[in-house]
């Protein structure tokens, strides 16, 4: 099956938005390793080519810049991963609208006839508060601008895709973590603090989350791009399908790191827009994409902690 997935993108021209993000970085590497010709968009000027991708400078809110990239690349596959608002410090509601809604509109209206499928990332925040694992057809009641603007973009693009009978797949990634993530999200920030010997302030840990290792997310994205006969606007939750209480996740992280820092459980408040439980129902992805989570949480955390330890040591040695 892995060989079949790779062959589905081999030789294809793939364009990735959000290519400098955590998911995007790993996806660019996977596509390139599978034989795709990868083009990547960044708002900040980068070298035109590296070993994995050809880079194009464009701001998604500028339709002329986006259209110019599409005209220059004529992609077969488009992975639209760019978003604003997922990081704790991304709080500007206007920027959320511009990037998430207007940026998605610009991607859609810029697509050349060469594009055979668009794969777009939504978010679990589209569902809002849930008392049980969210299903793709669950009621959507997002809380806050991030979930609302992402959902607006998903509804817009999926509706346009159905009207145009154009192949478009929506994936909602849950709790991505793994090597390469040095963000302020909960897993990398806790690991980093413990390795630095800090007292890490965390919530009381009563909320539950669905965490999925990065390699499994990339597998799902490739499946979304290569599985035949998906309906326009087909939507898939991508997660482990299992919830873990944050206090238990913190405990496993602390065991994997094994000092020198410590956890201050309950020293940090939940944000007003934090959802208590974020857990995916993944039966549709299992049935239609053949997707199956493969990496146990303990294994993924051990790999992530090992990467972070090496990453911090490298930072120290270059100072």
C-alpha cells in the first residue's frame, strides 16, 4: 500500500501552501521523496530552490501573486494548508479572515485547468464544543474567529467544488505532533520546558485531546490526494480516534523526557476559546481512504523528545 501511495504522486507537480508550517514541511519532504515535483509558497522570500522544493514568494491575500504562481507552475495537485490562528500568539481576527477565507478564495479562483485535485486543511475547531467524538456531519458551532473563519472557508470551497464537479478533499487534522515542531503548541512547549529545566505551567489536565503523530498525518494527506473516486467536497477527520486526558499526556511526556524540569499542574488557565474535549471519529477516513493510525502515543512522544533534545543541543552549540 505504501508503494501504491507513493506511485500516486510520482511525477506529479504538487503545489503546497503553508509549506513552512509543521504539516507543510513534512509534506514537502514526503512528496519530494515520493518523486513529485514540488513547488512551495512562502510569504517571505526564500532561495528559489532547495533539495526538496522550488519556492515561490506570494501572499495568499494578494490574488495576483497567487495567480502568478499557479500560472508559473501549472500544478496537478494542490495542498492548501496555510492558515492563521492555530498558534497561541495568532490572535488577530482580521488576519484570520484575510488568510483563512480570502486566501482560500484566491487559491480557488487561481487554479489552472491542470489541477486535478485540491486537498484543503480544515480544523477540529470548526465543530465547536462536543460531548463525544466529532463526526464529519456533526453540527458545527465554532467558538471564536479561528474556527469560524476556517469553517467559512471550508463551506465556501466545498460548495464551489460540488457546483463545479471539481475534485476537492477536505481533511481536518487533529493534534499533529512530532519531530520538527518547535512551536508554542502544548506538546513541543512542554517538552522544551522540561528539557531546559524549567517549571512548566500547564492546565489541570482534565481536558481530553486527540493526538496523532506527524507521519500518520502525512500518510492521510497522501491518501486524500491519491484515493480515486472521492466526491467533490469529501471531508475526513484525521486523528487517532482516541482521546487522552491532558494530565495523562503530561505524565507520559515527563517520563519520556526524564528531567530536569518539572510540571506545575493547574498553574495555567484555559483560554476562553479552548474546547474541553477535541476527539475525532475517524471511521469515514478508515472506510474511504484506507487510513489507519500506526504510531502509539508513547512511541511518538519518545521520538519527539529525542528530536527536541538534539535540537536544543544544536542551538546551544551555535551560540
